C-alpha cells in the first residue's frame, strides 16, 4: 500500500496544502470513481477478448493433441495388424502346403523356420503338435520336443478357433514373446497344430520408431490390463497397468480429456485385429495457462504494456480532469464569494452613507447655532461671562468637528470595484485605518507604533481599496497578537517610483507549511470563522493597483507584511 | 469688493436661517429658499451674486434645482453643500458647479469660496 501511495502521489488531485485542513473528499471520491469506471470500461473488453483467445487456444490445443493421438493410433494399428496378419498368413500357407509328414521331419521344419526368419523376421521357433497336445517336432534354440500342451488353455483355444495369438509371456525362453498357433484339419478327421514363437522385439521396434516426446506414451496392454510392452507412465513389461480395459471397437478411439492424478491427458486406444493386444497412446496436456502463456507470449507482452500505458494515461487524465474541475469550482466559488463580499461592503457603504447623511444635517444645525451664538457673544463686548461662553461654544464646535470627522470617514469607507485614483497620503490613510479598530487595540492594551519616514511622497492610487487592504492586514495583526502586544507600522520610500508600508506584529506567527498558502483562496486557519478570502482579495487588490505584497513570519515571534505600491497606479 | 448677495437653498430651515443670520454678521447679504420653486421665485425679484444649493432635498433635488437655475441664469456661479462628506462619488452632479462644501459648513470657508466664485465669474 505504501508503495502504491508513493507511486500514485504525483497523480493525486491537489489539496489545499495544509494537512490540518481536511482535503476535499468529494474530489478524491470523484477521482477514484473516474479512474475505476474508466479502467473498467477499458479493461473489461480487453479481459473478455483475452479470455476468448485463451478459450479458443485451449480448444485448438486439445484438438491438436487429440489429432496427434489419433494419428499415432491409426498408423501404429495399421502397421501392427499388417505384421500380425503377415505372420499368420505365412503360417496358414505352411500348414496348407506342407503335408504333416514333411513338417514332422526335422530338416523340413528347420528349413521352414529358416525361411520364415529370412522372409518375415521375428520368428524364434516352430513346433508341430498333434491333436493329443504332444509336440512331435520342434525347431528352435530350446529342447522342447516331446513336451505336452494338452492341458494348456491356448491349446484348447486353438482347437476351438483354428488360430490363436497368445498374450506376451516370458516362459522358458526368459524373454518377452508371444505365440501364434494355427490348427490344420487333416483329411482323416484328425488335426495338428503348428506353433510359432514371435519375439516381442518385433512389436517394440514399431513403437520405438514412433520417437515420441517425453509427455507422450504408446504401449500395448492385453485384455486384462497387463502391460505387453513397457510404458513410460504406467509401468514395466507384464505389470498391471491399472487402466480400465476399454470397450471393444474396430476403429481407434480418442478420449480427448481425462484426468490422471492432478494431470490432464488425452488418451486413445485401438484393438489390434485377431490378437489380444490393445494399443494404447496417451499424452499429458500442459497446464492450460502455461501452454497459452508460452504460445501467446507476444500477446501477453502487448497486453501487459497496454495495461500499464492505459493505467498511466487513465490516472493522468483523471487527475488532470479532476484538478481542472476543482480549479473551476474554486474560481466559481471565489467569484460568488467576491460578489457576496462586494455586496456586503456596498450595503455597509450605503448604510454608512445614509447614517452619516442623517447625522450631518443635525450636526450642521448644532454647528450653525453654536456659531451664531459665538458670533453674538463675539460681537457683544459686554456679554456677561463672555470668555467662559466663548470657551463653551468653542468646545461645542470642536465636538461637532469631531463628530463631523467620524461621519466623513464613514462616508469615505465604501468599497469601489473600479480603481478611482486620487492622491493619498499613506500616513494619514494608515492612521485613519487604525482609528477604525483603535478601540479594540486600546481595550486589549495593544500598542500601535508608527515609524513614518520624512518626506514620503503621496501616491496616486485608490483610497477605498487601499483602506480595505490595510484594514484586513491590521485586523489580522490584532487577531494574532496577545493582549499587551505591539504592532509597528512603517511607511518609507523604496525608490523614486514606489513606497512601501510594513505592518509588523509580535504575535503567534505563521507556520512555515502554511506560509506559502496564505494568499490562496479559501485557505484559512480560523476554522469556521474565516472565509479564507481576506488575504486572497488583499493580494488581488494589490496586484490590480500594480503593487506587491510580501510576508515574513517566524513562529511565536511575529509576522511582517510589506506592501509596496507604485507612486502612480 | 461690494457686499456679496447670496441665496441659500436648503430644506433644513433651522440650518438655513441660522446660516443667513451668521452671514449677515459677516457683511454678506443673504436670503434663503426651502425648495427649488421657492429659489426660482426669489431669483425673479432679487439679484444674487452666488447661489448655494444643498445636494439632497425632497421634491426637486439639488441637481434639478441647479439645472433649473442655470437654465434661466446661465452665468450665475453655484456652490454645492453636501452631507455626503468629501466625496461626490456616484452623485448626479450637473456641469456649472464652481465648488462644493461638506456639511457642517465652515462659514469662513464658505465666504472665501463665494468670493472666489464671484471673482472667477467676473
């Protein structure tokens, strides 16, 4: 999770910056939703196509394996049947063409065996057996003449069927072989049997010649499931294979998918005509996914790279879109706040103007009445208590003047949207601004000190808007300092083109991480009491007036705002 | 300079009468009118060097009175009194005003402005 956080952090929607201020979860949710939905829309069809490809590949692989097994079975079946048929036909010809008396002759039988070996191969020995099961003649490497087979099952079988092929066995010879026995009915009603031993090597060579892969096997079982040839998977010669003997079929049969333990395999079988042999072939199937992955590695690489690229693009685009949306929402909200703020200030301005106007008229009357009385006293040298009366009337006039200043200040304070230029003495302006909030400073015992450079030129700027700027900063300073703190206001010439006003306090200061965000809209550390717009509007006004604002702050030591303004806006 | 003859126009009768009395103490021949119609009527029968008009008045407003006076007496200098402080921002001020004074009016300043206006008028 930490790794994912680190990787995706450059792509995440921007937040207000201050970890103490809750990030807009709405945008996070929108960001996540956009990414998930886009990824689903993009990757689901891709996934479906991959699955379809996987499924088709699987089917093709299974078909391919079934075909291979089918080919092995049909070719080998044909070959083995030919071999068996060839040898059975040869033996049938011998018993038909050679009379019993000739076969009973040692030389003739030996000569016949030699001919068979030379012509067909695989023959080991030949024996002539009469109807009592006595081996009358024998040609071969062993001494089996005179042996009786009457009680052996094959003898009974050949008597019934006329021709018989045995299972593979080791016998006296101690090597795997099988026998082909053929009965011949003599004209006198008696019969004899010619018995030939065939070396199993003849069959094995056919199977080895298939040159099968490690995962493919071909072997022969008998009808009891005993292995007639060695098997790679099922065991050695004459061992129990454990295979359920399949039902008889004239053709080769392929079972496309079967299980052996945990492995999938394709298996098939073919009965070898007129023999007890069943040819078996099986091939282990690869793990479907591994097989698919090995065959479609290019596709998988392409898929992987596509997913990575699409993921990056989706995250980047979603982040870009959400950030744009957020910026747009912020601009919209800022505009609304500005309008609200402007309306509020305009309302305050109108109320102030109305109150001031209503007060000005009675003040003017008081002023005129006091003035008239003063005139009357002044022009009457004998007026009783003339000096005292003049002092009192002057006091009234002074009070009226004080009231008048207040009303004029109220009238001057209204926010204007357009820049209205006039010559402004910054010292007067600062004193005027401080006088608005002077009472609070006085109550909290905050000292406001002025450090005004001599001969600072007046500037040509907008009085109302500058009032608003300085009022905001001085208000912030008063909020930041403790009771008994101090605020220093300095006004000085920067060069021939600009003047600067610094407002420094010894308050709580601004943490470093907040300092770079204080001019951003909606950034506030006053919780529900601040709109986070004060300093952003301040900066906007100063920018509009062609000036600049800078802030230096140290935690628990204080903050100093410096506003530099051009002499002419 | 001859005695200044002035007409003060304001609906605040307490204020205007006191101002007239004080101006007379200072050698200014002053009369007053409490409305635009009253002012125009008085100007028919008497000659004035300068007229002082309050900005905000019920009925015919200050600017309307000024326009009416200037229509009949285009050369007469007119001073404006205002309870709006030093700013005339947003007010409908007709051309022809030669100066304005915030209320409460400083009488000495008013007389100075009257003299300057008459002098400028020739």
